[in-house]
């Protein structure tokens, strides 16, 4: 593929920062006489060692030499050993066809980011010029929408349901463009499709394998990229897990965002982006002049944890987390069925952390949720903030089952039911 057609003017103009530490230099640090870099002397760092106790009572020890690495600058794409660990993980889980390609033909490459949102914003910066058309379903993650609006792009909403984007509806939208324009990318044909394929935030929807294959085929036919933002991949609650877009990617047109926030630590601010090397290289150039690099310290802690666990231990941990959240989901569904059955409608989310509830008889939940629910001590989110036009009324609310106790879910929905009845009477 010719990736140059997809790049924004900003990204196309970016060049390597000659002062940044590269992964090649990072590997050779111990054997080099470093007279070039502006790195501080690690002997003056005030933190010498650390011992971290895990939930099972075992510890991770960070000795003096490792601590010097943890507190120092490192490569913009992340610590190479951690990148390699993640490459092995992607191979096991997704087995991307592009792993065997050459770099110029879209070989799979990974860059660690300061959280998945950091990677996502750099993807948008890399791809979108003012006036570009992009595709996404609605409702959608509020931070994504607020990140896109200042880029002055045209957001084309693709209809969706509890199983995510509807391929036929997507095809109907794409049919507006004439076939001879498909590969010109002159600002008229859509450049990318953004989707959260599992446990969509806020909808809780999950794309089926059949739909993903149809959508990928449309991406090939109409020559657009797929941005697969998948922070809830490991929080799937059904036995059958649909293949990722990355696993279907024979062209090198998928950019995938993964996160450790929901499974290891949200405070670590560690995510990673997987995609075609020519595009990931552009993200790395952006990192060099913005965040400079993801935190070395949290990368070191994460790497030591993953090495201690091994791939199997990590996946076992994921299973335990998913099992716990599934129980939380079922508790919230029970509370909803108890208090909201005649007042609202919803479907069971197969992944993620959210229940998307449509209130009957109320055209807009905004004031009820932001004012009256707060006065009753219940914090929920109104549907407006998840729509491309946040000024339009929405009968929906988002409830999260990740944090509240069973009693809090029960009391919260009881108070919500009282509020709904007050509104519709």
C-alpha cells in the first residue's frame, strides 16, 4: 500500500528528532562513551531501589542497576524488551498476517504509548486533515469525539446495534462515492473507520466475526484504514471470541490500540499501538517531539511483572479479572431487572464495563442525570455526551458496573427508578 496518501500534512512533514535516544542506541548504552546526549547522570537520582508487593504476596525487586534504567530516558517507542514481549503476545493472540511482511509493505510494528488515548490521538493527528471524511458508529466514546472535533473533520455516522456497526448500512454510505475516486484519497472518500469492536463505550456492543469480515472487505474495496480501539478485548464474557481486525489484516490497513488500564493499572498510563511499520514510524516521530517517550519507570515495573508471570501467567490473570467483571455485570443486570424493567430497556453487554440504558417516555436525560440524580447521590452519565452532536436530546444513560458494590447498584437503580417516575408523571 502507498501509505503516503493517508498521512496528514502535519505528519508528512515530521522528521526525526536527532537528540532523541533511539532503540539501537538504547541497546548499546552500556558499551558506549556517551558524549552526545543530554541525559542526566543516574548517580544523582534520589531513588535507589524498590520492592513491589503483588496481590498474591510475592514481590518484584528493582535493584540499583535496573533502577538507573527505570529513572532514565529511553527510546520513544518504548523499552525494546517490553516491545518484544508485546510482539510475542500479539502473535499468540492475533497472529497478524502482516508479521511476515517487509516494513515498506506494512509489516506489523508496535510502539508503546502513554496510555491508549495517547496513541489514539497520535493516530488521528497522523491521518486527518481538515475536511477529511471519517466513519464511526454512534454512540461513541466521549474522549474520542472531543479529540476529533478540533481537527475539523467530517464525522459520518454509521448505523449500529447491539452487535456493532451494520455492514449493509456501511456499504450504503460508501456507495455515495464513485468507484474511480476510491483510490485517490482526495479528501472526498472516507480515510478511516474508527470503532471499539468489543464492549463499546458506552453502548456495550460487540462486533461479530461475520460483521468484522464484511467490514474489512469494504475497507479493501473502498480503500480506507481501520482504527481498532480495543481496550476491552480481554474483558469479553462469552466463550466464543471474535477474531480481531488485526488478525484479518492481509493488506496492512489496520491500526490497533491496546491498553493495560482495565487489566493491570490505569495509573501506569501504558498502552500500545500495533500497525503497519510506515504508520507506526510516524507515531514514533510524533512521540519524539511531544511526550518524548512513555514513562520508563512504569514500563520497567510492567516488564518485570510480565516476565515474572510469563505469557500464561498474564492470561491467567486476565481470566480472573474478566470473571470478576462478569459477576459485576450480572449483578447490575439483576438490579436493572428489579427496578427498571418497566421504565427502561437495555441489552446484555458481551464485553466491557458498561450498561447502555434507554429510558422510556423521556426524550432527554441530561438534566435528570446531571442535576437531579446527583442530588440523590447517584452518579451516572447522560447519553448526549456520547453523540456526535452533543446538543441533541438523548433518552439514554450510561451506567458502569466496574466499581460499585452490589448494594450500591441496587440502591442506585432504585433511586433512578424514583427519578424516572417523577419525570414522566
